[in-house]
């Protein structure tokens, strides 16, 4: 009856990087997540949490291994949670495309078959995983979201839909207007069907016009990111956000691309941004 | 007649992470290396270089992606060069073991067939690659070595054999006494044959007794590293080094393991150690 099973752990910046598996009642399959616990959490002190959402093709390990975030989480005393990007397993529907199916859950609740059976990543990330984290680890109810690419879409979209649950959201190269991108159209039509009103419920640029957020948002975008012109459209989100008076900081970073090298360069400023909102 | 071919580049900490391919005249095959150039190098200022040697199964990318070293190389103004760990290719001899053949060159010059044809990693790392780097990039003749596991063996061994070429050496969890480890015995007998006098020429614990170094050496070792008791034997090296009055700093890090999470925790101190020797 173990609810979460430890797969491995590594001491890191005087804290611990751990990987767990558990059964997800929303996704109807086993899910894996990683968590970074600073030393103070290991001593039992409750700390705030940043949920770190990864992009297409990623697992919980990409952000864990490549972002360098733990150095700053250790300094500030913040727990990091890295979820997987989709349900996984032989019994879980999949697609031949890297931008659909396993590794490409888009942080939404699918309504179309065969996807609806397992692809309930919105409920998983917003409800089920935080309940597990808050039950098993010393964390406060202070939560924020950070994401990269598809995970940037997830971070912005989830924060806009749940401003009472999150203090801040930050994104690297987010798919900020998925209804205006080939990736988003493919995913939304496949997972949600053809009713574009349902798509808009997961589109940050649409959402921010309906629910102008009070929470601060930070976005970094690389200027030579190959996906910037066609897939990401952060400028659509920024224009919509500014028209609603939202609290947005946006940086277009000259000559940076879409990789984790870009993320690792600016992760310190994102962790500091969340730390400030946590009152650290 | 391009001597080195750029495979890709990424802006990183205001400098560039690049990956190159070139033909190696020692290894008789194409080799790949990665290099991190801080912004001042991109502006043409000559900077010192740390050669970063990776461990078993690694390529030039493991240290590049996982160590977090570039943040501190950028701060100090140091070029990092990440070589591959062996010759590669369909025409290059290989073995079924992860600790032999491609990915396991042990930074030596093989004398036994079929290995001798391509496995000339000692000459490659000591001579050929620095010549290429010093020809194509703005670097000074200040060089140092840093390595992890098999790469820690390489860093210590190469520095001890070439104290005039390197200012410092540092190692994470080095195979510090390969003649006393299963990995080392397997590699040395396969690549060098059965004459143990030839093995000793590549064994840091043997070398330091013959050539007590004046250059400073830094070693970090995790206390729960699964390879520490049987394969690494840093204590053999430390005892030999101290008996010769060598300038060694050794840290046994409680509860750290063999992974790059351990490396990334202490990489800042290693880069600072080299920076001090460079006079930065």
C-alpha cells in the first residue's frame, strides 16, 4: 500500500534529488516524477514549491539534469517538483509524431478517444500531484509554476486558470498561443476535438483576455529560437496581457536558442523571481 | 581542407557552447569535441583552458550538459574543452563491455591489436587536441585538467606525466590506482598487454611516487559512491602523494555518490581552484 515508491536519490547541493513512481488515479497508469529537496526540507522545515513543467519529448529528467535550477533552489530554500510530460506505458495511446502522444500531453484533459482514458495531465498537475507532494513532503501551500516550451504553455495556462493556487508563473520560450501554432492545433484537435471553444480554455493568450491575472508572470524568449516565429508567439500573449494591465516581465534574449543551454543561463533569475513572490 | 567542422553552437552564459568534428591523425578516425568560449574569447581575448575529461560510457556531451561548469567558466573567463572518451566509428575496434572499447579509451596509447590502430587517446588529448585548440581559438598556453572517474584518472595521470604542460589538475571520483581496480586491470591488459611496467606508466598512484608533482592537485570523492571501495582507491593515491610531499587537497564528501549531481555540486570549487592557478 505504498502510495509513492522511491526509485533513486542523489545528494545534490547538500539536499537530495529523488525520483518517485506512483499510480495516478486521473491518468490510470503509473507516473514518475522527480523532486529536489533542499537540506532544510530534509530537516523537516516546510518550504514553498515550484512545479517545473518540461517540453515536448521530455520526461521528469530533462529539467532535473539540464536546467541547473537546484543550485538556486538550495540557496533560497525552495522545493522543486518535476512531473513527467504525459502518461506513459504500453497500454497508453501513442502517436508517431514527437509532438503528440507520450511525451506530449500538453497539460490538458483529453476528451477524445483513445486519449481521454489516460491523458488527464491538467488534473494530474493541478490536483493529484500537489496533493501527493503536500502529503508526503515538508512543503507549504505556497506554489508556483515554471515551464519550458510546451511546459511554458502549461505554466502560464495553469496559473491563469488557478490564480488562487499559485503565487507566480514563469516560462522559457512558451507555446504562448497554441491555437496559433501547428503544434497546438494538432494537439488540441486530437485531444479535444474540433470545438474551438474547448481549445480556448487551454490557450494562454485567450485566457489572459478573460482572466487578467494579478499574479506576476516572467517570460524569457531566445531571439534565434527556431520555434519562436512559428510555434511560440509570446508576442501575442504579451500584447494581450499588456492590454489587460497584467503584471508581465518579458525578455527577448539576443542570440539565445530553444535549448536547455538557454534555460540554464536564465534559471537563476527565474528562481529568484519565484523566491521574491514567496517572501524569501 | 577545413581542419575542424562546426556541428552546432548554442549561446550560453553570454558565451558559446560549440561542438566540432575533425579528423584525428593519431586516432585515425573522426573525433568530436565540445568547447565553451566565454564572451571575452568571442571578442578575441586569449583565455586559459581547462581540458575536461569524462568517464566510462560518456561522450563530449556529458560534462557539457550535466556539470554546470560553464557558469563559472563564464564568470572567470576560462575556456573549457570537452574531448570524447575514445575513438569512434564502425571501423574502430569495440567490445561488449561498457568499460572497454568505444567510450572507454582510458586516455592511453594502446600497443595491442586490434586496439593500437585507433586507441591513441593519450597523444590525442596531450598533443593533437591542444594543438588544434591553440590554432583555432583565442587561448593562452595556460592549460589545466579536470576529470570525472575514468576522466579523473586521465587528468591526474596526464598532469603527472607532463608537469611542464599543465598548471593544475583536479578530479572527481578518479580511478586513482587503476592497477588496483578491475576496470583498470581489464583495460590495461587489453590495451597494453601483460607487461605491468607498461601499466605503471599510466597509473597515477605509481607515477606520483616516481614524479612527485609541484603542481597543485584537487580531488573530491563521494562517500557513498558505489565504485569508491573497489574501483577508485583515491586513498592509495593520497597516501602515496603525501609520502612524497605533494600539494594535494582531498575532500571526502559525505553521502555524495558517483553521479554528475555530485560533480555539479562541487564544480564551482574546481573551476575556482584552476582559476587561482591561472592567476585570475
